[in-house]
């Protein structure tokens, strides 16, 4: 099965310079042989080779439910290194390959318009349009402002869990890429600044950070659904401790939803492959 996923990854890569995947009829500018139509909403997803399936399922969960055109762009560290946009050495506290590269989102969007970054360990259960409807141009970024101290000392496949203020805020961020303050996030800053500076958004004042309801970054194992309260129903589950694609987390909360999505993705993928043959 993994080979099929890789096949699609390769195919996407060769067709588009930025390896973009769009849904619906609207094509992205990079993939459309030169002429441009309405710009889709850009979503950068953190990519880690150890979690390829998580990325595929996350991407599928977004595009399947989206009523607006979206462009999904994986943030692949090796590609960024080749392009000279990423050169920092990997630190011991980095649990994924996109720990720091995520902050290149405004740069990769040419400091123009709004774009989203999200970890690959998310499962979307709602239309992304509902999220973009919350966008307010007065903010430089918007995110779920968790008040959170994890109990675990390790995460995923044994990587060390660290505790710091604004923990998990950077895992899903709407970036106002054209906001002057976000010019700070140039490749030089992203490659040299500390984890604290970047993950705690220290290039911004508190009032420049907009708030999004927690259900858009619903932390598995931490946030709770309150019975008969629809405002607590997750719109995006974040398997922050590790998701069902890891053996140790195959029975975690909301695992069934992830398996359903994976099956749906596999079926869709097979249909596409059959069509191609
Ligand atoms: Mn995560």
C-alpha cells in the first residue's frame, strides 16, 4: 500500500513544480500551464517521511469536505534544503522534520494573502470554508490558543515531549502573509532563531494574534467533547501524542474516524489508479 502512496507522491512531484494538489475544477497558478484563474486557499501541511500516510489522510480529509478551492502544499524539508531555503541543523528536541520549516509559510506564499500551516497529524471533519470565514485582516496570525501542559514525557515513536508556553499553538496557524510583521519570518530568521522565538510567536505583540475556537485544533487525549454541547464537537482532531498510523496509538481516541478516512482515501486512490491504467 505504501508503494501506491509513494507513486502518487512522485507523480504529483513531476507534474507540478511545487507539488501541489488541488480539488474541484479550479487549478492553481503553478499547475495551470501559464494562465491564472481564481487563487485557491493555500494550505501548507508539515510533511515527515515517517508519517507519509498521516499526510495523505489529512490532505484527503481537507479536500473531500472543502466547498472552496484549496491548494495543498506539503512542507518537505529535503526539498527546502535543495532550494536553499532551509539549512539549520536538526536539534534533538525536534520531534518532526517540520518543527522549524513550518515558519517559512509566509515566505513560501510570497508574503501575499492568507495561508494556513497545519501538522500532518490532523484529521478534518468539517468544511475548511468555515475556518476561512473566521479570518480577520486585523491580525497577523490566528490560531487556537491552548492552555496546555501535556502529561506524557514522550510522544509518537519515543521523541521527547517538551513543555513550553503556547504549547501547540504553532501546530495550526492561519498566516496573514501580507502583514508587515510577518516579513520577519524570512529564511534567515527561520534558520537561525530559537525555538522559543518562533513557537511562541515572539515577533508579534499579543493583540496581533487572533483566536480560533479550540474545536479546530482538538487535542486528542486532552480536549473533551461535552455531551449535548455542539460547540465542543471537533472540526479537526489533532493526534498530537501520535495517531493510529503508529502501532502504539492504534486504539487512541477518535482512531475509528481516522481509519474510516484512511479507507476512503485508499478507495479513492485505487479509483484514480484504475482510471490511469
Ligand atoms: Mn502535531
